[in-house]
C-alpha cells in the first residue's frame, strides 16, 4: 500500500494500470485488481486538471495508409507550443519512431524555421540513419521547398497528411498529448534552458521507464544491463564452470 501511494505521488499522471506495471517491474506479485482496490481505498485518482508548478527552487489516416512494420522505416514529426513564465513562446520539435514509439528528439527553441528543421534532421540522420518515410502535417517548416528537396536528396520519402486531419498523424498526435498532459500542463518554465533540461529528462523517462499501454506496459527503449565479458583466463573459467 505504501509503495502504491509513493508511486502515485511520484508519477501523478499515471493511473493504476501503469502503477501495476511499475510494481511488477520491481518484483511485486500483485494483480491489477488488487492495486485498483488499494487505489480506490486510498482515494487516489488522476486529476483532470493540475496546477502548474515552478522548479527554480529545485537543487537539481496517413498512418493507416503507410503503417510501420518494423523499427525505423516510418518516423513522424510535429511541433508543440508552450510558453515560459514571462509569456515568451516555446516551440518543441517532437519526432517519433512509429513502430517502437521511441521519442527520437524533443528540441526546444524560441522559434523554428525550415533551415533549423533541416539542421536537426541532419544531426538525427547521422546518429540513427535515415528512415524510409517521414510523416508530417502541412506546416510551412515541413513543406518548404528546401526541406523537401533535401529529404529527396537523401532518399527519404515524405508523407503529408490531409490539411485539417490531425488524426492521420495519430502516433505523434498521441505522443504530443501525453507530453502536454504529463509534463507541460504541470510545469512553469522560467527560462529556455530550464525548459530544455526538464523536457529532455522527461523524454528519457518516457523512452526507458514509462510503461506504454500499446507495448504491453513496457517502455519503448528499456535500459539494458551490459554483462562483463566472459573471462579468457582458463583457471578462472574452470573455477566458474
């Protein structure tokens, strides 16, 4: 009971099913029905709205027409808008692998032009390799001639959704909704740098820790443990065997 309450406090936007998945990950042998009973007994719930908090005190459609069938062939990207405490705009460039649901980047800046989008795409393609398709809406930064010509030059085909049809870009729209619900709606950002640090921390948690319902309550890119290399010393090897 204490652990359920603590997890609910630490992850205020998680419901009892995700809390159950976290308990299983920690080794607890409990089913979701018992967690739900305790959840209700303790009066726990995910509030529909939450007040924003500051952190300066801290010390520290189209997706149906071309569905991804394995890792990397189809990525999607989009913009999310927010503001710092002084009212100045923030633009978040989000990018997602539609098959694994891994968030490849959340770039935070005051503004984004097509040349900045190109610079970030180039960096990610160097790190990860280029996808076969890149899905987006018809925003000016995405349909700019320079962007389309550059993507064509590196062999990436574009998938533009129909105007006014965000459901055709459902994977990234769903991700953006989680980003806003679990982070942006509950944070006050005082500076651009603060926003960049906090949002990148959330992205890492989303990829490696947060249980994802469509992935059987596993994270998109769980952290792995590297085992030490097998010993080459014959005496040590004999002792181990």
